[in-house]
C-alpha cells in the first residue's frame, strides 16, 4: 500500500490537493475518476508518512462522529438502499475531512466489488477493531443492520462514561492545581519576604519556618531545572509505556491499586468484557475467536493478560466460567453469573445483565466522584494551611513577646 499527494481539478474547476492511499497508480487513477477529479500532478509519499498520517487521523476523529456514522449505516442497511451508493452520500454530507475521505474510499472499494468489511478493515485505526470484526461477522450472518446498531450503542455507552468521568474530575483537578500554584507562589514569592522581615527584627525562627526557608530557597534556585526535569520525566514515562510492554503492565497494575481509579478501571473493564463478549457471541462467533479478538482490544495490560489466559484455558477445554475464575481478577458476581449462563444456556442474557450492572456502577461512581475525592482535597488544603500557620504564627508570637518585654 502506497500514499500519494495529488494535485487535481474537480468538476467545478477548483484546484484541490489530496493525500490518497492506493495499491498502485492504476488504482489511484481509477479512484480519482470515481471522485470526479482530474489529476494535474501526482507524487508518491514515503511509507513512514503513511504511519504518521494514520496516527493523525486517529486523533482527529471523535467518538461522537463514529456513533453518528454507525447509526446512519444502521438506517441505510435497514432500508435496503445499496450501501456503496449510500456511503458515498454520507461522505458528501460529512463535515470532518478525515471521515469524508474514509467514506469515499470505502464507497469506491464496495462499488469495485470488495466486501464492506474488507473496505472498512483498511480504516481500522479510525473505526476500531471491534467495529471491523463485528461488521465482518454481520456480513457473514446477514445481520448487518443489527451489527451497525450494536456498534453505535457500544460507542455511545463508552462516550457517555468518558464524558461523565471528565466532568467528575474537573473539580478535584482544579482544586489540586490551585493548591499547587498557591504553594509555589507562597514559597517562591511570599516566604522570602517574611523571612527577611523576621531576620531583620532578630526574631528566632522555629524549626518549621527554617525548613520552609530551605525549601523556598531551593525552589528559587532550581525552579527551571526542576520544571525541565519534570517535563522530561513525563515524556520518558509516556515513551516507556508506549515502547515497553513490561513497563506498561507494571504501571497498569499500579493504577489498579489506586483508590477511586481502581474502582473506575475494574468496573469499566468488567463492563467492557461482558458487553464485547455478548456482542460477538450474539453474532455467532466461537468463544475462542472472541477471546483472540478481545485480547487486542483491551487497553489495560493486566486485563489483556487475563484475557490471554482465558483463551489458553478455553483451548485446553475449560469452560468460560472456569477460565474467568482462574484469572483471579474478576469479581465473584461476574464469575457466578457467567457460570450460571453457561449451565442454563442463557449466557447472552447474563452477560447483558453484567454489562448493565457494571456500567450502572460506573455511572454512580462518576456522578459521586467529587464527593469521594473531596475529603482528600480538604486534607491536603488543611495540611497546607497548618504548615503556613505554624511557620508564621510562631515567629509573630515571639516578636510580640519581645515587644511586650
């Protein structure tokens, strides 16, 4: 697969510049004709640019846009309109240029004779592996309209959770950042002036004030190296998580032990696991295949390793419930419901119940997270104020005592 920069003229006579992906120049010219573009200049791009472009695309497409896209595809598939033509119409109405370009490519390939899932698989970085695999199954089973609806609802549920989580963290994040800036301002700007005043009046400084003095002096002298070091540390942390699977596993494991964060991550991964398996099981996919696909879709490396172990146990003939239990990471409720579902032949219903249950717990946590974190914020603020009061009031008391004498 190659990437090309194309300067062309459209049907209205306007000059356009596009970056397009094609197997070769013959396919590229065919695609340009499909788009109604007359090429003026074509230049091939290096392969690494394509990878950068894929990452850039991924950042520019919002989950809400994918929700709308799959909801529209559900209506199209249900109405019986030729999907290749309908996707072209969706592309023409799309505001996001990345989605427009993607839909043009999908429409072209469908009308060229390849399947919908194959056309969408080329854009997995944008659509997501879950969507691509479900579409493939929907094609094979003749339930494409239902699959599009399931994908839309799945993304909508995740978007709702992420949105609520962000809103819930606004207050504690603002409070902690405000405290941090207040501490830095006080140590760098206010503290030195007060210390100079006390020293000029020959007031004996207590231990707490002397310690704060040293911290203040250190921050004044080394604030720039500290800032640079912190930035480099954050960059190194991000690179290590991206490059080293072992480091990412360790950090993900640590995150699963942090209060509040732990509850959010566990409940989210439980709900995600249950819903994903339900969707794929409902589509008729074998449980071993489901685990193979799910293994690459789970973000948290601790849960990803657990899914890998579940897949291996299933290969050895274990039931899903037993395999889930053996990981030691799923709750007793989760294990019990899965086992009951397998024994009664109602696994899909049990998984749906689990997904709803854990998403409901997530909803409760995100709505009340400010109340959960508020005591910690109060403790931090109280400690900061106590340090200030001790370091200021004791010297002032000594000064008043000397004046009284």
